[in-house]
């Protein structure tokens, strides 16, 4: 249909012209969204680094725990009493036992069978 001759059955709509202030606000929001996306990427990278560090730390902790507390079958010696330098369970000096064996003040924990053969 022609623009000069309006018709009753012609469908028309009004389209508002964008306001310059609305355009600036949209651009500011886009900048904020980009900054937030960069910040989230940084947070994600830090989280991944922490996860790897925690995994390594947990493995080191388990190894240290195994060394300190020993395995379930580890021999536990009685601590030398008073100024004695010898363990009462086997008569050895604490410096003579392997690092894999433990020494305890608690007599109920002692598993040493006596003098070594």
C-alpha cells in the first residue's frame, strides 16, 4: 500500500527511536558483564590450582601418616623408663630400631615380642 493514501485495513506499529542514554547504559552493562566473566575465569583458575594443591597435600599427608603411625603390622616398642636408655620390651636402644617401628608410652600399645634374634 502507498504511504500517501492511508487505508483502514493497514497494520501499523510504532517503533520508538533508541534513547542515547539507554544505549550508554547497555554498553556499561556489557562492560560489567565482560569484567565479571574475566573475574569468574580467574576464580575458576584459582579453584583448579587449589584442587591440584589439595590433592598433592593429601597424598603427602597420607604418606607422612603412614611413616609416623606405621602400618597395622608395625612393631611398637615400650618407651625407656626414667633415665634408662634401653627399652624394657627388648633391651635395645631406641636409636637401634628401624624407622618403620614405633615407640609408645602406652604399655597397652606395645607389640614387641622381646629380644631380637
